[in-house]
C-alpha cells in the first residue's frame, strides 16, 4: 500500500506548539484518565503513541526534554536492511529489519527515506577471501530485500565495480592497489530527529497528547507522578496502561531492567575535505570480519563518519560526550583507505549515542556482540518496558509494546494499523516530485515543503540561511515553532534542524533562533 494522494500532512490536529502543550497538560492535571501513558518520545515512544492512538485508544506521551532528545537523534541516519545481523546468524532480526526498511521506504515515510548507494573499496587491506565473503553478503542482503517484498525500483541490485568506477563514485579513495569495489544499496534517512517529529505529529493528528518538558518521577500501574519542567509543578497523570520507552534510562523508572549501554560515535566533517562523494563508503575495520566504518555524505555540506561500538559504565548522561580515543580510531580507519589526509583539526563536530542493549549474558563481553533484538518486559505491577532494538525497527517495537500493554490491562483496542499508515508529509514519489518547493525541503518535509517554502516567499528575511554556507533557513525555524513543538533554541538548532552538530555553526545561528522565538511569543 502506497501513501495516498491525500497525505497525512493534511490531517487536522497534527500541529504541536506551546499553547497546545499547556492546554493538554492542564486537562491531564485536572483528572482526565487516558488509556495509555507512554513515557519517552524517541522513535519507539512516539511510535507507541501513534500505534495506540490509531487503535482507538486515548493516549498521553511525555518526555522530560524534547522529541528525539535521546538516542534517536544520534544514529547514522540510515534505515538498515539487517545485513550485519544476517552475517552473525540473527536471521529473525535481519528479516525484521528488511521488512521495516521496506515499510518506511515504500509506505510510511518515502519523503524521509531514500535509496543510498554504498561502495566497499577493495583495497590491499581487503583480501580476495574477504572480498568474496562481502560479495556473498551483499547478494544475501538482496535476498532479504526480496523476502521483505521491497521493490527492485526502491533498492537496486548490488554489483561489482571496476577500479575506475569505484574512483568515479569516490575520488578521495587511494588508487594505489585499488582492485575495484562492491556497490550495494540501503535506506538513507534525511534526518533521524525529523522522523521522530513526523511520528509524534502523526500521533497528535490521531488524538494523542504529545507533551515535552514533562518528566516522569514515578511510574505505577495506573499512571505516573510527573513534573512540568517549564514551571516545576508536579501532577499525576492517570492511565489504564503505562509504557516505559525511555531507552537507556529505562532502569531508572522500573526495577530489574538490566541494560548494557553501548556508545556509537560519529564525526562531522566538511564535504570539501573529502571531495565529491556520489556514494557512501563501507571501510573495513582492520582485524574485524564484519564491521565497517561508514562515510555518509549528507547533501548539506557535511559528511558523517562512524561509528564505534564501545561499552559504557556508570551513570547515563543526558548528552553523551565523545572521547578522543573514538575520534582517533575513526580517523585511523578513514586514513587506511583515503588518498586525502583528514586530521583532527578537520573534525568540526562529533556526536555519540547510547544504544539501550538488553544485558542477557552478564559475562561482560563486547557490546558489539550483543543482539540488537528488542525485548518487551512487563513488571509485576503491570508497567510495560520496551528496550533493545534499533531505529529501523522502531515501528515493530512500538507494536509489540502496545500489544503487551493492551494484554496486561485488558484494554479494548483495535488491530495495529501503523504498517500502512503514512506519516505527516508522506506522499507518492510522483506527488513529491511535482511539489513547488526546493528538493532539499521536499526531502525533509515532504508534502509540507511548499508551506515551509511559502514562509520564506512571504518574508524574504526568513528565506536567508541562518548560518552562511549551511542551507537551513529562518522559515524552517519558524515552522518548527508553529507546527513541530519547538520551545527553545536547543529544540530548533539541535533537533528540528541539525545545525547544532557543528558547534561553530550553532553559535552563529543562536541569534536567528532567538529572533524566531521572539516573534512567536
């Protein structure tokens, strides 16, 4: 099923703003009981809110900070087909990933996810045996695509490249000893935080109360004690079922949740430092048979390089720090395949996310070896917690969590509808191609792109970039405040747009963000 010609963006009630937040929080504080309370507004939590709301349940979804404040915004911005899991024998996880990738690319979010070519360069560090294994893996990945019923038009066939073709797609590769390359395809997400925003707004369009800056202090079978972080006021939200979707922080709200967080670090480089890249790169990590460093051109003058997989002990920070050891590791692997020298000074930004991996072994082994399969756990007092998994499979995680909540609380709910429900902004490819708006906006806002573009046409000052050399405009910031629930400069620069991934750019954009907030007060 493709998105309809009347996309989800046209649904009434999808806009989030400060006034709506205040009104809906007041209603809950006055004693309104909802069927489902979801705690956490990352991809899985927002997905659970959407799933429950579209089953006919009343829903409140809260987060202590903002939409996509946690791990969901720190991903590689890829919708993976599960090839890595196939190689490690996790056939169920691999198939689930391929199915969910197809759903996002062809049904629910074709405006946000598009096919991205990747080249694995066959350098002297890649032996003929390793090349044969990788080639077989990509062909197996294509079989996964077929098993998931994803069209060949959506994801082309993998193939072998000559050295000339490989260098044409990635001129920065070292030519000495280059035997060619392996071309494969996967789903690239325009922006992980924008996906979460689209999910949350679609949930709101179906009646969910989506409340940021609302911190859960205690969870119970029949609701939660929460605090409005904008006022400090505490109140009780009453609910018939509670879903804990707080990721790496899940154990702080529900006892006996054992997690082994894993840090995934990415670097941010300027595109000019790597030259023209027509494809992403898979650069093999020396000494590893099935791990790669990814080079990910973003189309906005930036390139991401990642990622690591390192265990994290101790307290969980709100925003993880990036250690210099991670930066050095990624630069070393990058240098093993490139003809250009990328130095520490060329790293203009870095970010790290913490994967909420379920600790089932207790043996202290590598987090890279822990399964990415998600788990849904119901506590003795009936609180449902969902952990593990990954961004690609958020929708299935949400479905399983809501199934468990419905069963635990005996709710009268319809079947899951989210596998065929277009998100806000989704439309058929032909419709998206015909929109009267810049291509970049269409890839980030879908069918809403003309409305965003119109703000700049009506006020030329809003059409100007908020940072010289970066494409984000004031119109996008204004749209975020009016329709996407942005409440402060952090929401605007770090999550509704990704200007903040480069600290220097963020500092330059602060004034524009404050001006937009001032004009909407």
